[in-house]
């Protein structure tokens, strides 16, 4: 049995994701619209997969 209290959420809302990347929500939305950072749509809700955010960071570091 999995203890839910030890699990970190995999999906973040825009506020949490922008804080995670240290950018504004507006910049995050622009990057999402440009398909730079993928989104997960759950009905009308937009969420960001932490794995996608980490991939974005890794690629940004490699492109330097």
C-alpha cells in the first residue's frame, strides 16, 4: 500500500510551476502557448508536469 502523505504531486498549477521555474505566470503562459513547455489539460484546468519542467531546465542548461 502506498502512503499518500509521502507522495509529491506530479502536476502543478501555473502559480506553483512559475514559482518552481522562478518566472512570472505570464511568461509561463507565453512559453506554454509557444509549445516550449507542454501542458496537461484536465477539462478547463491547465497543469504542468514536473518532469516536463525538469526537462525544460535540463535542455536550457545544455544549450549554453
